[in-house]
């Protein structure tokens, strides 16, 4: 189970928040998807410092 950044109340960012961020960025290029998820994490931690976030987004197009 991934360990997402935590707020002081010890709640985790969690899978539901991650899914919501991914849905909000659906259809966007990989870089926009990563930006959206990072913004969601930054908003969620409300200015608190965080680290250890690694993401990989891969784009693919339909075969020609």
C-alpha cells in the first residue's frame, strides 16, 4: 500500500483523492496529468512541506 503525504491529523492523501485527480486530468498529456496530481497533493497538505513523491506517466496513441 503506498504511503501518501500526511497532514498533521495523520490522514493520508489516499486512493480516492488520487483517483479524483486522475479523473480531472483524463485525456491530458502525461506532463499535465503529473502537474494535476502534484497540485492536488500541494492543496491537500495546505502549505506543509512534503517530499518523497515520485510519479511516472506514460502516454500512448492508437496504432496507425
